[in-house]
């Protein structure tokens, strides 16, 4: 009986192996480049965005790329998502993109808070600011040519930067601001501004109108959001440090100064006149600032009064909800 069972098992294994070999020899597989991270059509492809997988020959189009070295450092003319293959027909070198006689290429760092806008919009606006008391200059006609990454020598972290394309006259205006880092990236979905040109706008610090335009309002709300995010991080870091040192007097001194600074900065933004079209984003920014204030009060109650009934988790959740809402509304 055992002999019969062994013979049956052996026969089944032989049949399975024969079927596999027949299928493999009939169809076969092919090593191809497969996307593992979303690739925007302006992004430089890096090694962590792709992998190589064996796929059935019948599932592989004839022009897809098989060598990862032929892909790395290039761009695609069409965006790719994880699982996609990369046909040779959509691969491009940065130098293949046409630049007209009156156009130039510039490089600029991408602030972390603006990163999402550069990945969803090829055409952007730049808000150029010098004097913080005056609305910034808003410049359109700027196109993202390519997004690349460099590694910071001090932190070792990857820092994205953009190669942008614009006309010569606009380049003359924006270059000093890019060099000093005095700019914000904005988006109005690639639509041109109603003003005639960037050169017709008044330089920062010399604006005499006093009122903010809708686009300038967006720039100010972006600054307001960034200020709130910075104060939130300061608060979290200070609380974490206090939990290690347990120094209540040091906390009292720091937190009083921190809270006054937050309220002063809030007042500088909240007393401005905003266009009605951006009022929803402004209200969400105010709510985010309120949540940060509540979080400060909660931490203060825990440290000074040992009151652990305050809803710290709720304040944190509200901050994340409102600050995300601001970012989403600005990007619309």
C-alpha cells in the first residue's frame, strides 16, 4: 500500500515539473524595469523609484525598458505609478526638452512646505518678498523643467531642488530672490495672472495700495501656515525636553515667552485684509493656531498643575486636521 502511494506521489511530481517546463519553454519570462514609487513627469528617476522583475513574455510590450541603468537619471514625458512599466517611447533626457532663444533655465531649492505643489503642477507662481511689511511680488510664467535631489553635506538628508524655465526678463527679476531664499511657491493651476507682466509690478517694500490681492492673500496665508507649523514644532520639542529635565521653572519662563510670540505673530497676520476667495483657508489657519494654543495650555496644565485630564490628543488631532486643510485649500 505504501509503495502504491509513493508511486502516485512521484508520478504527480513528474507531471507538475513537466507541465511547468512546458509552460516555461513555451512562454518564458523577461526581466523588465517596474516602477515602485510614483514618478511625476518632471522628476529625475532615481534607483529607489524602480526595480527589476521577471514577467511573462506575453505580458511585456516590445518597447519596455529592461536595463535600470538606462532609466536612472532620465525623465518620463508621462507620469508613472507603482507597478507600471516604462516604455522607451516616453523616456527623455533633460537636454531633450526644447528651450527657446528668449528662455533660460534656473535652479532653486524647494521648501519642504511647498513640495506637494511642485509635484502636482508644472506651471507655478513665485511670491517674492523682501520687506515683510508689504505684500510680495507675484510672478507667473514659471515652468518646472525638472525636479532633482541632492544630498545635504551637513545633515545627509536628501534635498529636492527644481530646474525652472522662464523668459529672460522674468529671470532678471526673480534671480536675487532665489539667491537669498526670499520666495514661496504658489499655484493657481497654471492660469496666467491678469497683470501684464512681472516687470510691471511694484518692488517689495514700495507697494502703495495697502490692500492685498487674492494671490497675495494666498502668499500671506502660506506664511501664516508656516509660522503656525514652526511654533507647533517648537512647542513639541520644548515639552519633550521638559519631560526629561523636569525643570518647571525653566518651562514657565520659556512657555510665557513662546506664547507671547505666538500671539504677536498671529496678530500680524489676522489683522490683514484678505480677499473673500481665500477666506476659507484663512479660517482654517486660525483654527490651527487655536489648536496650538490649546496644546500649549494642555502641556502647561500637565507640567505646572499635574493636571492630566486635559485633552492633549484632541488638540494635536485638531492641529493636524486644520493645518492639512489649509495646505489643501491653498493648492486648489
